[in-house]
C-alpha cells in the first residue's frame, strides 16, 4: 500500500499528491489561487485570507525569506490563511532583510502547507470548476481518499460565513498620524491590513480602529472627520452589524470602503452581492478608472462581487475589472461616499491605485471647508 506524505483533497474528488511542509496537522478551507509573483508573507498575514487555502501560481516561493515588517496583520506577524500550497519551497533566504526562512516561519505560525505538487494543474482545475472546499492531509493512504473527501464536504462553505467578526479587533485602539495630524478617521475593522493604516497615517490622518460590531453611536462619539470600512474575509451579506452601521453613517461623514468594506457599503445602499466563480486573487489585475481613462494594475483578493444593476441610480459606477467587467468602484457625491473593490495600498503591490487615499482626503477637506 502506498503511503502519501501529503494530499490536497478537493470537494469534487480531485486529489493532488505532494510533500508536507510547515506545521503538522490538517488544514481545511476554500481553495483559491493567487497570481502574485512576490509577497507570500503579505498574503499569508492578510486577514482577508482567513478560511482559505491559498495556492501560489509563481513557481518558487520563499527565496527571500520572511521579515517582520512585511506582515499585514496589525501589531503582529500572525498568519491568517488556513493553508498554503506551493510548487517549489526554497530552502535559501537570499535577502539582507530576512529574519528567517519561510518553512520555519510556517511551523511557528501553525500553518499547514504542501509543496512539490502540480500547481499549474490545480490552478487550471479551479479556473474550470471554480473555487471549492479542500483539505491538506498528512500521511494519507490511498484507501482513505473517500473518507478524506467526505471530511472536506462536511466543512462549511464560504457563503454565509461572517469571518470578519472573527478577525476584528476586540477593543478600539489608535494609530497616530505620521507628522502633523490633519484629520481623524474612525475605522471599522473587518480584517484591516497594516498597509491600509499606513496609507492613511502617512497622509496625516489619526486613525481609531473599532470592532466590526461597533454601533454608529460609539463610532461617531469621538466626532471623527471621516469613517472607513476596511477589507476583510468571508461573505459580506453575513456581516449584519457592519451593514447596519454603514447604513446609519452614510451622509453623516465622508466614508471610504475598501474590498469587503466596499461590498458592505453597497449592501447598505440596498444593493446585492454574489459569489464569484473563482474570485480575484493577485497583484496583476487591470482596472479601468472611468474618471481619468487610466488603467490601473491592482492588488485584489475577493470571492464576492457587487451586482451593479442592484444599486440605486444615484450611485456612480467608477471602476470596472478589465478581466471580467465586474464592478470595482462606486461613488455617491451627495452622500460623501467613495468605495473600491481593489486594494489601493497594495501589499504586496502594486501601488497604481494609491490615489484613492488622496481622493478620500479631498472629500475630508471639502467637508471641513463647508
């Protein structure tokens, strides 16, 4: 009987053999692929990947090691993804910034991973069949495959999961502006990335971060100049407290939404969201900015999208994906609303779209001048 070191098992019965790396144990999650060429640590620590097993399409991973400053989890370098899949895990860390190698970091973080499997075949399979539940199993036997598939199918689907509440901060905390403070923003933490906080504070914004279920009364108690809803994981329609808060805050302050925050704002406006076939995950997604006619190459990570036909006619549709024409941005001038599906802060990159932060500051300035 053949003993396999590790198996990646998908809910449709497809299995991939590989070598187990990282932490011991079993990992379950929605299997997605990410097309970024670099930034594996930023991906692993991005709270938006909670509940997902991420397959990286770039062939060699880990060659520049890990560095604490690359973490996207605020105030820590904690990994958030459920599991990691790579074709070739480098044993060398060729960077002066490295504080260690990826394999040992995965062990410390408790991340179950698998390598030496055909990630190209896995990616093609997900593109054809769609993102699906999966599991990484160590020391799996051929005769156990049916049982392992059954275990995968018993795990919850992404639709209906409020994962934002699981990754959100427990208590409010402040992040001061770098240099002279110009504005203050109350940020609803749905899984915020460190890069988003940096994008605000570097522009002179004092940020106070609040839990996902914070009421509008508590959110506005400090009289902030603006409100922001962050990125995060899971199904936006399941994050009911944040939708109610967003609905109540609209029109009272300039509001910025990024990724999950954008989807929640769309729901607060009466729109609908839907589950995508395999989502957008990577750092090379072209987006059309209708205001300037420019094409931005953007970082993205989402498995749900907003139905443009469900939005009120007063809402301006500002950005579209050039891959599949899905809606990527909205604006409502009368309600001081600006929201985008992509990540203007990059992390791991690129930074074509960081003008979104500048446009938000323009909203804050205009409101203060009134």
